[in-house]
C-alpha cells in the first residue's frame, strides 16, 4: 500500500477517534484486496517501529504496552503530526495520556471480515515496545526458568481470562493449566490433532460477569497455521472453590470447545481425556480483587484490553502456553 493511500485511510478516523471511528475504518479496509489489507498492516508496523526510541518513550513518559498505544495515537493523529513527532520526539508528550490501541486491530478485523480466514500475517518489523534494536540495542534472549531457551511450541495453547469482579476460585487458572498439559502431552490427542493438518490449536476460556469480553457462546476461526476457538460464558456460581470440584467443570469447558473445533474441521470424535491427579499445592478459597486495579493485576491488563478489543473489533492476540505462569 502506498503512503498516500495509507494516510488517506488514517485521515478518515478524524480527530480524537473513538470505537465507532475505528470500526468504520475496519469496514472500509475490508472492501480492499487482501494484499492492500496486509500492506496497511506492514506500513503501520513500520511507522510504529520508527517511533520506538528511548527519546520518544521519555517524552511520552510511557513504557511497554502503554508506550505502544501512545505511538498508535501519534499515527492516528495523521501524517503531518506523525512526521513532526518522528523528527521531534518531545512532541509525543501531548499524546502521553491518549492512546489508539484499536488501530492495531483494524487490519486483522478487516482481513477476517473480508476473507473469512484467521489473520496470521507477521509484519516485517515488530511494533512492540523495545523492538527497534537500532535505537534500544539488542534485547536479552528469552530463557525459561532453568536458564535455557524455550523449547518447541506445543500443538495446544490453552488460555483462560477471568473478568469476575466478585471473585473466582483461586485454583481455576492452575486447573486449566493442568488440563492443558495433560491434553498436549497425550499421544491420542496429538494423533487426533494431526488429522487437522494445521500446526496449532489455540483455545480461550473467558469467564465474565457481563458481556465485557464478547457475547456468550463458542466461536472458531480457522487459518493455515492455527485455529483459534473461544468459549465465552457468564458463569453461574461455582459449585466449590476446591480444586478437585473445579476439575469436572474445566474438563467440560475445554472438551466442549474442542468439540466445536472438531465439528468445524470435520475431525474424528474426541479421544478420551485422562487427567493426572491434581497437584497437592493448588490454592483453595476465593480470590477477591479489592479494586479495579487489582483486577487488572490479577488477570493481566494486556489480556483485558485485548479482550475488549476483540469484543469491539474482532481481534485477540496474546495468551500463554499451558503451564506458563501469568505475567
């Protein structure tokens, strides 16, 4: 996509864009070819990458995800403002309390709406904060708890996102991880998934008090490299906070979601699920966030913000592998 075309689309957002403006841009981009949609994303990534410098971060007084969202606001402000910010990092300061995160979801939402396929495109450069190594220097390699680089990716990536202000069983996430590990390591389930011919299966379990993370139900999106399935539900009171009594519910949620995947892909019936005994050190009782800030800390601000973006535009990017601790 040519620069002029990209900036004309961005200009359609108008000043101080809101949810409806990003949705309108998504709809407009969805009328373009898949190549144009990918070109929009690649150009956006390059523009955000160029703003990913220590000087811009210092001016915005921001880091990590919020620095990314402030840079998005700088792009959404239009070509002239962006070029001023690029040349004079101090000018990003006036966007320090603004963000335009939904700009990150425009291309993926447009692509899925246009093609019916899952968005899997990887941009040539990363827009994540700290990715511009020419400005920040080379990052330290990511290693596991034992100090080794992470191993190969599992075929199954199972995630849970909880948005229950009144509290939830403290062991729920750990039980989800336990079930995910059992599934991922089971040869019968590995053979079942091989029939799909797709490398990865990503499952999301959303528990919510209201429709903050999307309407209740199960959705399945299919791509060439992965399948993403989401079970969103407004749960009735949990029968217990005891881990052993949570296990049947988690197994039912996971297998019902996988059955939706099976139906969509025309796979064989699900194999039996054998879950080893739960670890003895699982927490008991109810986890109660006392403030909204603590809720963000417990669930993960990135997870909540991305889930809200999914509900509004249709894209949810990140999660964690079974067994990997929450950040």
